[in-house]
C-alpha cells in the first residue's frame, strides 16, 4: 500500500480545493491511500519562535504524517496569480530546521493540482509553486495536469464532484501519481 498525504491550501470551510482533495481521496486506485493533512492551526512563521520553542505542534503533526507517507499532493488555490500565503507559510515551517526539512521534502514525490471559481484553473499558482518545490529538493510528478476552473459548477452544494470531464481527469491524475509514487518507493527499497 502506498500512502499519499494531500494538503488543501485553504482554511475556508467551503474550500473548493478541499472538495477536490476529497474527490481525489475517493478516487485513489487500489493499493493507494490518500490521507488528508491539515494546515489549520499553523501560526505565521517567526524565526524567534522557532529559535525559542522549535516547531509548533500543528507543524510537527503535519511533518510526521508527510515523513511517514510515500508521496505528497498539494491542492492549491490561486491568490493574485500566485501561491496563497497560508499555504506557503505551512511549507516554509515544514522546511525548518533544514535537516528536518530534508526529511520532509528531499526526493519526495510531489504532485500539484488546484481549483478556482475563475477561468484560469490555478495555472499561475501551480507554476508559482515550482521554484519552491525545486528549492526543497522534491521530485515533482508532471505526468498529468489538473487545472479545475469554474469550480462552482464542478462541485455541488454538498461538495460532491459533479463534472464528468473533471472526474475522468482526476481519476487519471491520481492513478498516474500513485503509480509514480509506487515506482519511486520500489526504487528506494
Ligand atoms: C482570489 N481568487 C483568485 N482566483 C484565481 O483564479 N486567480 C487569482 O489570481 C485569484 N486571486 C485571489 C486573491 C485573493 C486574495 C482571494 C481571497 C481570492 C479567488 C479564489 O480562487 C477563490 O477564493 C477560491 O475559492 C479559493 O480557493 P478555496 O478557498 O475555495 O479552496
């Protein structure tokens, strides 16, 4: 069984990105489990706080889940054509201290997807993540792309995925990423 930790980069109760993550979880292929990681409770990064108290509890919990898993799925909103601050802040904490950050990210298979009510499907935000993913040494998977636009029509009021095209693309995406994660794990064994 390969395990993928998925993180939706939004704190909003009605987050489309969380809906997309849940839909990915439900479509995980046999032999793959998608677990949901949380950024809620992670404070703003503060170097003094880190020096005095180390990593906050919410960061340690998320870090341990990622380290115990085989892959990481970032489900990103787009804010002003870039990465949402709350999501980047979480990743910045997870990269600290550097030796621990290496355990979290180095050679870790990572995939990106995202949803927006807008037309661009989070293309700008997903691209904006790339220098950060490179900086922390991840092994990004680019076998498929998933840009969910007009999210208000793709999910119903209960958060269920109701768009057949996105359903097919998402099923294909999570299957491809799970295969990549499994291959990477075999390669390390
Ligand atoms: C947005 N939104 C947005 N959408 C987009 O497609 N491109 C963008 O550049 C922006 N910019 C932006 C800035 C700020 C500050 C906010 C609050 C929002 C809209 C955004 O996609 C929308 O709020 C989504 O619903 C956010 O994702 P969740 O919370 O639904 O997962």
